[in-house]
């Protein structure tokens, strides 16, 4: 295993959805398994920069939740080259000094970018410092359908998660293939393997679930679930005897709705969580997962061989996630709450169908690529040899 002495890696992310920050944390954990290597996840937007935070992070998170109707127009408009350049330049002026300060403070030897908006600010920061010798690698966090901004005027080596994104980058965005390298997706270290049946049984007992009953996990994501209350109302009225775990993320309103529904239906065991760091445990216990089509959620569920029902996706960037699941018959895309209940019943009522879906998912051979990507980045910083 390759190890470096004194390597200090700055990982740049923004709080636009959970995918970028979770990738930053996963990579940081993988880097720090190497002797004498320090990784610093860093969001360059200061708390005092309220206008920048509003324009970049809060606006995205609003469009990912309540303002989803605005997202398609924004997504398509932001694909226009001049608009991309203007937004990158404006953001760069706002945060490049913060990046430069972080590079100096932590004596950074390597930079990893997991959000495309941070790429130009990095270049400007290194120019300010006269430190263009510090290697930079970009990791594209969208596995199947990536925004054009990831590849706009790309000058650094770039990690992608699929052949589909590789082809898009080289054929549509005319990126030099020598800048690209393909690995499986970045996931948290836990998602290297599944728990055994006996471990799942003990876990269910510790969480208060019945070991003899099926468990449906509703994973709402950071901003809640579209029609989440109606989805839960349908699930609790099902004729099948299963239990429900609901993760509401940061959505206080969805958590309140879920709590009210649980109290109105005491005959149905329903555990309600807000933001939790126990998703690995909950996914392992679940027999089926309902959620949005975020890349981390989709791949985490599938790597644990769980059938998946997707209820919504972000236009453009998450479309490929849905297509991957549906095309390979690993799960379903269903919007209407009543139809979601029907699909849940069809899967859980038929043990053979449930097992067949699990086997199909297992045969896809989905992997966690975090360790391999960390090894590649560390190797690149030593050898300066570019993608291999």
C-alpha cells in the first residue's frame, strides 16, 4: 500500500446537497488511513459571506426542495458557456482568498476538488500564492449524468465514476482523454460490505424492530421527500404487516408530519428519525428502500443489495441515476403515493421476487471506489504522472 510522509490534503466542497460533503468526508477518512497523511475537508464560503451563501448554497437547496420547479430552467441556463464563465469568475473572487489562507495555514501539499465551482478559485488562489506546483485533482460526484460545468475549461486530472460520464466529457465537452480516469463511486467506508443475517437480527433487536417482520426504510434526504406525508399515509394503511423506518433529514416539517402519522397509527410500528448517522445500520436492516435519486443514496442502497423505489430526481444531474436503476431492473421509479404502496406490497408479498431482485443487484458487482481513488490521488501527488 502506498503511503506518503507529511502529505496534507485540502478537500474543497460546498453545501449544495449532501453528495459533495459526504464525498469529501469519505475521501478524508480514506486519506487518513495512510501513515502521516492529514486531510482537511474545507468549505471556502465563510459564515459572514451571507450573500454568497444565499446565491450558491441556499438557492440550490431551495431548488432541490420546495423550489424544484425552478431547477430545469436554471440547469439548462447554466450549461451556456458564457454563463458558466461569469458565475465561476464571480465566485472565484469571493472565495479564492479563503482558499489561499487555508493552503498556507495547513501547509497543503495536495488539493482535491469535489465541487466544480471550487475549481477556478483554486487556480486563482494558487496563483496568488505563487504555488502552482501544488497538484490538484477533481472528483466528479455525479455518477451517470454530469453537468457541463464539471468539464468547462478543465485543466486538472479528473476522476469520473462511469463510462457514460467519460464519454460525455470526451465526446461532448471535448476533454482530453488523458485528463480522465474512471473508478467506482466514492462512498463512506462502511459501505464496503454488508452485515450478516445474524448481525442484522441483533441490530433489529437493538433498534426495537421485530426480527420476524419486513422493514421498509423511507430515506427522505436532506430536504425531505416529495409528497412524503401522503407516501407514509398509504404505507401505514397497507394490508401487509411490515414495519417502517423514516429518515427525515433536515426537514422539520416532514419529521412533524411523520410523527403525527405514527401517533395516529399505533398498530403499525413506525420509527421516525431526523438527521442521523446510522443510515448504514438502517439500510442493512431494511428489506426495501424508498427515496430520492441522489447518487450516494442510490449506490449505498444497491451496494447492500436492497431493492429500491425512487420517487423523484433532480432534473439533469440525477436522471442517469434513475435510468441506471430502471434499465437494469434494480428497482422502480414511481411518483404517486398510492402506486408506491402497491409496488411495496408487490415486492414484499412475493419472497421469490424479492430474492430475484436482490440477486440481480448482487450480480451488478457495484463497488465502493473510495480506497482506490484515494490511492490514485496519493500516487498522482507523488509521481506527478497524470491519470493512468
